[in-house]
C-alpha cells in the first residue's frame, strides 16, 4: 500500500477555530469583516521555529491554517521539558494572551506551517467598539476547552501501552477530521520520541505497540505513515 502524503493545503476558513471570530460584524447596518481588517492572514512559519516562548507574556492569538506544532511544558528543568501535546491546522495557539498571563507552553513548528494572527491589543480595541466581538471570543475559548476535554476523555481508562497508542491515533484522526482533511490515512508530523514522551512511554515500547497493532490489522503503519483500519479508531463521535 503506498504511503500517504502530508496535506499541505490551508484549512478552509469554515473549519478554522477563528471562523466565527472572523465572520462579518454588523455595526449600524455596516458589515465589518474582521479577517480583512484586523487579522494578519497566513503568515509562514518555518519548521523548528519557536512561535510562542513559554514563560513569556504573549500578545497574539494564532490560528493554524496549515502544518502542526508541538507544545513543550514551561518548567525549570531545561534538560527535559515534557511534551504536552500537539496542535494541528484549524486549532488555536496563544490562548493565554487574552487573560494577560504568560504562556504555560512553548510552541514549536513540527513542519513548515502557516498561521493567522490576531493581536490582543486589536482584540481589546474591537471589543470596546463592538461588544458582539467579545461574545465571539468567549465562544472561541469555550470551544477550545470543549475540544480539550474531548481529547482528555480519549485517554480515560487507557492503562496499557497499546490502549494509549490507540487513543493517540484517534486523537490525531479527530484533529484531521475537524480540519476537513483525510482522517483515515495521514502522516504523523512528530517524531516517535515526541509521541512516546507525550504518552509517557519509552520509544521502544511505542514501536512495539505500533508493530502489534499492525500485526492485529488495526492499523497500517510504515514509518510515519498511518492508515486506520479498526472501527474503534474511525467511528469515534465528535
């Protein structure tokens, strides 16, 4: 079976976390388009670039339009900073900027990516002039929390290494599905070391689990290329 190829196209605005924020605001019967007037669109981010530096005050909200990022914990242990997770096209970065808090994570591009950017200063100005915009920001953060809880729920009861790997592949599949991309055949943009760190496994245990899942014909796995074959992974409800 030929391997999948990375989906490098931009996520559709309708599948982006900022979609509701960007849709026109009706002020005195005049449509104000947020994305054209206040959002810096599709800024390129090269692979390995640090987009957000942990423990620094953040001044921007980012919506990933293509590519992916890994989140690294901000702590004093510079020798090992745990991987907290991954964000894909259509998802949000920099949510702590709205509260004025320092970022709890560092965000690093796993591949060449693009982001749309909204400054918190601009958001505050628009909030003052157009209160409906504030309601949209609240809904944006509520949706982000909802998605985080759905992700957390995947790992409940995942005791064995194999169960953790199944939960992880389901999580990645859901992210691609939300973005309107192929969620059954995809390329993992992160290294196995990052995945193992995220799941609390050794790299060797992760490799054995992927091999076992392949032998059980639950997945097709070739290096970073994945095809989901088991209905438990493909039919999870959004």
